[in-house]
């Protein structure tokens, strides 16, 4: 039987109620242990082989393998069970609410909706009694919102022939590439001194302001004006800022954290070189300027390779379900698809419509999740036949 709106709404509501904020971003987050237990329990009885794989203490993946008759490939449906924090809507985030076609709550779109779709597809296939040669592997992984320890662990295990990563995305779009990114700390160093000693003190905060102003100019004049045809504008934004000790002392250090993107064919070293060029420019006019770059995380872009056979099947399934041709495209975010493809696994990325990701009022379309389930089930039947 096809997946229904009622099944989507009930399962996703139950999952939203289980807090699974990644402690990689929010130290007080619970992690994925409770949601993993829920997923494993919900899939019990489907006939799938279920494993809760501890990646780090309290940080498990859930792997559910619906075995075929043998001799066929393994197709992995990958979605992440962790979420970002919910400081901006503490009273509503874990209380799912349905309003018409929309379901509201933390993770409804990003990415418990993706987990729910994969789980419902596995159950639908199991209950249909269809005999497929290949295996369907549902991987609800930990920490995609953080540093992706879940998918890194998954690819080290091997045994996957192709993958579909599920992330919030317009349902008619099939993503075959996306940006990479880096988390970088940009640091300026000054000289601490009493406020009445301007000839001694060097103001690290003022110097950092000069850096930030030029980074903003780089974003406006280069990234905004020269977007990728596939992946849009290169990502850039500041995240946090710290510096100084008190009102009466020249600050000796200031630090801003940034996230910055890379397009396919680029590497984070290109962005670092741009920042170092900014340092050189400032040093010519600001006596005592000293700047440093500390790369905290470096993720390469995603470009699908070897995915043609799976892509043909998925495109046909999308046309059948949606009544329109799929849009083959890229995106300006980053996902675990890059890690799977880098491990040599032909990978595609798709999802269903939602909104307000990473902020209050996050929502997913119930009807689009139903369509996504239909597409994924048809694709799995064809690929694993």
C-alpha cells in the first residue's frame, strides 16, 4: 500500500517530540541516542536487520537493512537524525503542530522528515512482499549538523553500491552537485595597554573590523555578482565574535568565526588565500597589524560521479509521480552527499518541500513527503529488481 498522509503525520510528529540536538553545535544537546532507539523500535517487525551503531558515546547511527534474495546491489537511503538547537522557539519546537498541509516542529524538514520518508519506504516495501535481488539500507545517521561523524562512520563500513541522500529540497529537484565549505576563525592580534597609552596599544578589535569590512566587500562584489549557474552564490557569513577584556584596556586579541563556501573545482585554500590577501592590504595602512587564519573544518564540494544508472531510474520515477520533468540542479549548501561520493559511492541528493530551516517555525509539506516516499519506493524497486 502506498504511504499515506496520516502515516507521515503520525510518524513525523512522534519523531519531533524526541529531542536530538547535536552536541557538536549545542553542548547541552541530547544527541541521537533517544531518537535512534525510537527509530529502531519503529522498524522492529518489518523483517529488516536493525543495528544501532555507536559512533561515539551517545552518538549512534541506526542502520536497517531489508535484504533481497541475493546477487543485487545495495542502495542506501541516508538521512540525519540530529537537529540544530531551538533557542528561538523553546516552547514550540518539540510540540509538533499540523496546519493544513504543513507540519511544524524542529526537524520536520531538516531532517527528521527525511528519516521518516526512508523508514516509511522500507516498511512499505517489506509489507508489499515484493522480492528484490538487492538490499535496501536505511541509514539514519548522527551529527550531520555538526561534523558528520555519522556518515564518516557509515562510509568506513563499506558495502554500499549507490546512495540517495535525503535533505530538504524542492521535490521536483534532483541535486547532482553542491558547494563545499569551511569553518574558519579569523584572528587579529594587538598589544594590550592602558587606555591612556595610544602610542603603545594596538587595537585588535579595530583591526578585526577592517578584516570583516573587506570580507563583506568580497561577498558583495565577488560572490554575489558571480554566482555558480548550478550552485548559486558562494556562501559567506560570520558566526561568532569575541575580543578584549574590559573598557580600559586596548584589546590584544579579537576573533571572528566565519563559514565560507567553495564551488566545485575550488578548495578551501582558495578562500584562505583571499583572506591572507586582505591581511596584506590592511597591513599596508594599519601599523602593527597581525592576522591569522585557523581552519576548524574543511569540507569539499559534492559532484556526483558514476550515478547515471540510478539517476535515470530516479528521474523516471519523479516524472511518473510528479507529472513533470525533474530539474537536475545543484545547491549552495553542503550535505553528507559529499562524504559518500568521496568514498566512491555514486550518490544523488533529493528531498521534499519545507521551510524555515534552522529557525523558528520550521515546517514540512505532508503531501510532498508522501510524493517523496512514492518516488523513493519506485526508484528502489527498479534499482534493486
